[in-house]
C-alpha cells in the first residue's frame, strides 16, 4: 500500500501550476515549444468534426415529420433560435440564429471536454479560443451597429446617452470604456477563467488526494474525501460548462441587440 | 526518449506560460476550425432547418386551408342541395296545383259534357215525345174520324132500325155485306 502510493504519488506534482495547462505536444512528440498539434488542438479539431458530422448525419434528409435524431438536431437549433435569438432580437433574430447556434454548440462541446474521461481539459481553458470568439462577437456587433445606424452615427448613438449635457463628459468615457473596451475582454476572460478555474479545481482535488496519501498513509480517508469532492465538482463543472456556453451566446445576442436598438 | 522528455520538460518549466496571453498558433487554429464549423453549419445545416420549419408551418397551414376549402365546398353543396330541394318543393307544389287545376278543368268539362248530354237527351226525348204526340194526335185524329164515322154510322144505323124496321133495308145491308164478302172471297 505504502509502496504503491509512493509510486502513484511520485508522478504527482503538487500544487498544480499554470504549466499543467501546457501539455507537451503530440506532434512532435513531447515538444514544448510546438503548439500546432497538442492535446488542446486535437480536441479542437475533434469538436469541430463531431459537430459537423452530427449535424450533417442527422440533417442529411430532413423530413416534415422528424426522426428522433433529426428532432434532437432541430431541438438544439430551435432552443438557440427561439429562446435566445428570437427572444432577444425579435424577428431579426432569425438571421442571427445560425451563427448563435454554431457559437453555442461549439463552446458547449469545447467546454465539455473538461469532464470527458481521458480528455479532461477544455480547450477553452486556453484563452486563445475564447479570445477568437470574443473578437468575432465584438467585430460583429460593431459592424451590425454601423450597418444599422449608418457608419459613424452608430458610435454617436452608442456613446451619447440621452442625459443632461453636464453629465455627458462623465458618461461618454464610461460608455466607451464599457462598450468598446471591456466587452471583448469580459467575454473572453469569463469563459476562459471559468474553464481554467474548473480544471484547476479538479486538479487540486485529484492531485491533493494523492499528495495527502503520499505525505502520510493515515491521511487516506481525507484522500477519499478529496476524490469524492472531485466527483461532486465534476457535476458542478457540468453546470458551469452549460451555463458558460449559454452566457456567452446570450451576451453576444445582447450586444447585437444593443447595436440594433433604436432607443437607449 | 524518456530522458529527452524530461529534458524538454525541464526546459519548458523555465519558459513560463502566462495563461492570459493567447498562443498565436492556437489563435490561428481556432480561427480556421471555427471558420470551417461556421461555414458548414451556417451554409448547409441551419438554412435547411429553417426551410424544414417553414415547410412544416406551410404543411400545417396548408392543411388548415385545405380543410377550410373543403368546409366551404361542403357548405356550398349543402346550400345548393337546399336550393334544389326548395326548387323541387315549389315544383311539386306547382305540379300539384296544376294537377288540381287540370282535375277541376276535367271535372268542369265532364260536367259540361254531361249537362250537354243530358240536355241533348232531354231535348231528344222532348222531340220524340212531341213527335209521338204528333203521331198520336194524328192517329187519334184519324181514329176519331173513323170512330166518329162509326159512331155516326152506328147512331145513324140505330136510328134507321128504330125508324124503319123494315127488313128490306137491313137485309139489303146484309146482302151488300155478304155480296161484298163473297165477291171478295172469290177474287
């Protein structure tokens, strides 16, 4: 028992660090400065492939009376379309539903790797992917706003709230800061930090169990508690996964809504 | 290989990663992957779903419309049948009226004919009666003449017998009769 645990614990660094998020690359094997083909990017491609295959297979021959698979695919689209896009944007939301659904499904599956056995890390715990999505949302809502209001009038509309003139010097910088600077960062960091923290939490409790076992065999009950916590946290993580995918999609829709709004 | 792994790991440990700084390789891959995903889903999948939704709505609304059309047609047919029924009824009433009128006419005709016939018969009877009366009167008149003559001759004969009971006259008379009778018998 003691020997086994030391063998187990020998590989276990504790506490986990940021470096645990940067696994050695797969091609070339074990490379540390090569990021083109790592577990993270492999999961990225698998996500994209799975989503495309799922939708193409389930929607190859759409029927008026849907089959079960077709119904599932339609429910996913219908959920984002009706509960996010149309709810927030009205009839115009239908035009944005395809992008929002793609976004939602992509984030959901990318997050989901955090609790899939053997994957157990979400690509979204690397800020690059949330950042790309956030920049797309950012560019999209500004573009839509400019298109809707006519070029620079959008900025006037977005920056100058209907308020007494003497407050404007205070309000305009705040509006500018919150709308055009904070938004992309908050979007990206919210998703990234949630997935990062989730992974970190699971690491802490899993590795912590081993670390305690390693330190003293009599801590074994605490190790068990620690691992039980890991399981509980996995459920919490599942909640966070779904919630963050939803939040990202809803916020993107809400930014578009703000860009399309005619009144403050 | 394991040694190189550890060497690399050791080297990597020296190059600190900042989790807030994105890796540009991952950014590039992220853009490509998400771009592919967006392209496929937004071009081939979700527009098809919208189409299917629209077709479904269309099918349901079309079904309702078809049902409404069928209902309208049924109503129209019912109306038509009712109109035809009413028409048939008025037609029947008209025919009945006509028949009644015809019957009345025929009755009137028959009555008229009967009356005419009876008149004719009565007239014929009257005529016959008149003719018979005429002939009877004529007969009577001639008979009255003969009777009168007979009576007269009887009366005259009685008178003659009373007045002149002469055998001569009677016998002459009988003789005359006898002669006339024998003469007649011989011829």
